[in-house]
């Protein structure tokens, strides 16, 4: 039991920081994904306008 508590003490801080950073990055990745999807739609619209005109 003492060994488990010692391991939690040794690795707890890096785990907390890692989880915090992953949560922050997740939101930014979702925003980036939405932007890429919107950009793809705009590019597709420009392609259609170019070939139809």
C-alpha cells in the first residue's frame, strides 16, 4: 500500500498537468476542425463557381 501511495505522489503532478493540457487542447482542436470544414466548403463553392461560369 505504501508503494502505491508513493507512486501516486511521484507521478500525480505530471498526470494532473497532462490531463489539464489535454482538456485545453481538445477545445482548440474542435475549433480547428470546424474551421477546416468551413474552409473545405468555401473551396468547394469556389470550384463550382469557376466551372459553372
